C-alpha cells in the first residue's frame, strides 16, 4: 500500500503578515518581482503564486529571502524567511551588511572567504545590486571609529626580562596557527607581501589567474590572525592588511565578472578598513566600488560613491589621493553623458596630481595613480563622451607612459584608442589596434579584457563588409 503524500499546512504566519502590511496577493507578488529586478532576477510571480504560498507551497531558490525583504521594508523591522513560515534561506543582502562591531565584521568577512574557497559555485553567480550600495557607504560616512579592536593584552606590555637583566628569548612559534595565537609584526608584513604578489599577478595576467589561491590564503592565514591575540596598535595594522587583501579578492572577482560576489567583498573591505581606523583606505574602497558601478553602467551610483569618498576624507589626504577620488567621479559623469561635470572633475584631478611633491606621504595603494593612469582616465571619459580626438590623444599618452607590468591596463587603453580611431573614421588603425588587444586578451584570465574587445567588435558591426574588418575577424579567428 503506497503512502499518501503529506498534506500542505496553510501558512498562517504569512497570512498574518500580509494582513499587517496591508498587501493584496497581487501587490505582494508585484513587490517581490520588483525586488528581484534589483538583484538581476527576472521573476514572474502573480496573485496565484501568493495563493499557493498561503496554502503551504514553499517558494524556491532565493525567493523566501526576497519575500522577507519586502516585508522588512514595509513593516520597518527585520524579518527572516522563517518568520514568514518559509524555509530558512540566506538573507537577500547577505554579505552586504556593514557590521556593528569589529568582531561581527570578522565573522561576516570570514564567512564569505570560507564559502568562496569551497565549491559554492552559486556564490559567483550572485547578481550585483545597486540598492546594496546605499547602506554601507552611508554607515561608513557617518559611523564612528571603533574604540577597541585589540584582543587580549598587548604582548609587548607584559614581557618580563630574564634573570640577570638579559632579554628573554621567545620560544619558537608554532608552525600551524591556531585560534588565540599571538599576532606579530612579521605576520602583518607577510600579509602585505602576499598582497603585493597577488596584485602583480592580477595586473599582468588577470584576476582569474590566482583569485582562488588568494581567497584560500585569507581563509587559512588571515582569519586565524584576526581571531588571535593582539594589542590595539597591532590590531589596527592587522585589520588594515586584511582590508587590503579583501578588497583585492573583490577586485579579482570583479575581473572575472562575479559582480555580486565582488560587491560583497568590497563592502566587507570597507568595514575592515573602518576597524583599522584608515579613513583614506576606506575612501579607496569606495572608489573601487565606484569603478565597478561605472563598468556595469550605473553612472549615478558611481558618482555618489566617489562623492561619499571625498566627503569622508576631506582635504587631508595627499594630493595624489585627491586626484584619484576626482577621477573616479569624472568616470561616473562621463558614463551619464554629463560633459560639464565630467570635465570639471577631470580638471580637479589634474590639478591635484600636479600639486604633488616628491616628499609627499603617499599610501602604497595610491602610488600607481600617476600621469599614465590620469591620461587613461581622460581617455576613457572622452571616449564615453564621444570626444574621440581627445580620447585618442590621452590614450596614446597613457600607453607611452604605462609600465609593461600593467598589461591589463595597457590592453584596456589600447581598446579605448582603437575605439577612438574608429570614431574618427580611421578604420585600418582601429582594426590593427583591436587585433593586438584581442591577442593579449587571449593570454589573460580576465573577463573584463574579453568584454573590452567584444565592445569594440560591436562597434565594428556597421563596417562589417569593409576589408579592414574582414581582415580583423580573420586575424582574431586564427588566434582561437
């Protein structure tokens, strides 16, 4: 005798919340669909779908989290899927939270590292959400510095000399790090060195080359340090190094088009930078988020992020940092087609960079913003504003000045130059430059590099019957 399937139990919790919120079934379905669009999801729920949920059917995938977020916004209190009588599901903004304490920041960031280093392929498919930029940038701007980040007594304060006045020799440290182990300056120097190594690989070969190794390093080395023992000074330096590596994990994720994951890394890097007490680096993280928004076509959000970064540091940082912040704002204005605003921001960036002096205290992350990078920013902006002659001039200058080690940046700039030449009607030169870029993109593990070339090829479409374009396509086809 076969068993009868279990009958569904009507969802009274959901029914009560619908009544409290004043939703109709159709109204709830519409709001879930709209929230899905914010997260890059094309959902097609209607009043019949809500009727099924009320009868006990469980919505699939991330939908329970979306429904919970709809009620959270409406009722003004945090609700989970389980509060609605639905199956447990990660919050829709999981990883985008700006933690209340340094301890919580470590928990959120390390949870992200662990999931990413495993076989959670779906994590790399999470959509970028512009709505997820608002709260972290606001909380960073208005938030107060953490009063304490240290864990346990400061090791330097309690060291007792050996008998006879001779300094004691510290015992050999364990090779395998465990929770509670004391963090030293050497540990932090190692984190910094590893960051430089992965940054060099990223510049030369693309974010996909060693991204996974970087994430595993964060999980297996950085997390135990953050859960170790350290005083205030060491702790601030540790959080700063962890923020830098986390931002780099986001940057490499961005380069392979894992945009939702990258967004989450950037938010957590922003919070770790706050724990470090490093305001300028937090502004740099916001600029990184602004660049991602530009790439994805969200110009308004890009401008807002760049302005928050500027407000957050004021006029204190070195001129090169100011130049970097203004250039990021210019890129956002250019994507929006705002000629005057983009030009004004570029002028401010140029003046700031020109105000720099050899003795300036320039943070390590800003040293790459030089004349080559500024010319690159000008080239991109003028391209987006369809000012092709100016774009070509600045792109050529950037290529002349840019060091060979920045291979991916040189590729991007070469495509910008090819696009400018195309806009000027110089088809042969444009195709020659595009073919060089296509060859270089094939040698990198960078989705952005491939997308730059594809964008150029889309612009070639009106000229597809020209001999230069046919030769270009033959040359690129031979590469594969």
